[in-house]
C-alpha cells in the first residue's frame, strides 16, 4: 500500500503543478521549469518507496524491463490516474476556479509524433538512469528524469501540449487544457512509446538481473 500512496502523491503534485502554472498563467518559461522541477523532487521523494513512476507509460516500460511486479501494475496505474484526477479537480474547482481555459487544438499527426518521441525519451531515460545496473545507486536519476520532461515541454509543448504521460493527459482534459476528443492521441502515443523504449533498452543493454520492488515490505531483522 505504501507504494501506491507514493505514486498517488507524486502524480498529484505533478498534475497540480501543471494546472497551477498553465491555467491562468499563460505560456512562457515558468511552466516547463516548474513541471520538470516538480517531477524531479517527487522522484527523489518517492523513488525509494515505489520507484517514482508517476506515469502509466513508465510503469508499462518498467514492467517489460522486469523491475515491477505484474500484480502491482494495475494498482500503480489506478493510483496515478486517481492522483492526476484529484489534482486537476482541486485546481479547476478551487485554486483556479472561474479562470477561463481555452483548449489546445493539436494537429493529430504532429501531436502523435511529438508525444511518442518525448515519451520514448522519458521512459528510455528512466530505464537507463534508474533501473540499469550500470547506474545503480546514482544520485542524478531524479534530475535526469525531470530535465527530460522539461526539455520535452519546451520543445513540443506548443505542438501536443507536452503530456508524455497518460495520467497527465487525463488531468489536462479535466482541466480543460485539452479536449476529451484528443485523449486518445496521448494514450496511444504514450503507451506505444513506453513499450518501444523498454524493448530498445533490453536490446542495447547486456543481460541483467531483474529484481522487482517487493509487493510486501520485508520484515525487519535485528543483527545477531
């Protein structure tokens, strides 16, 4: 249960930051910086508990990688979507209540490509920085992951909205930033990119031992 709570909290603050910086604040450099920073600090905060996915596409990629228990995948995704939805509702009904929002109007082809490319980059970075044995125990994984999202938001935010995350896609639809008719773009591109990133990771990395995060916390053992 601790892992699911951590996933809820991390996704909640990611989407809360997106909502507060995008709704009513307009475009500019602040939103990508804040969003990338929010993801970074939440990854550092919850990474040792749940792995710090905060993204169903990342969870799917890590499942293929073998670093999450299959029985945890659905609860992880439920926690992520729930965190995103609650955050979006708090922003729209309380923090930014009454603020007019104009939905983005992405062109389908460019939006699909943009979401696919930077979700691939995100999952690829997560797998290499946070799950590879060659980078095990590093202290830069949270920064690398947050910077990837920030880079994508700067690069293609005006093309697709820069979700790179199915839970974020749900959040921006609730917020009115994106039209519900466009949510399939994010779901298709994000999940497909997560799968491909995991496959490429497995191809270019040597065979490695996979040790998923345990479903139950191990008992504490006192030294003899």
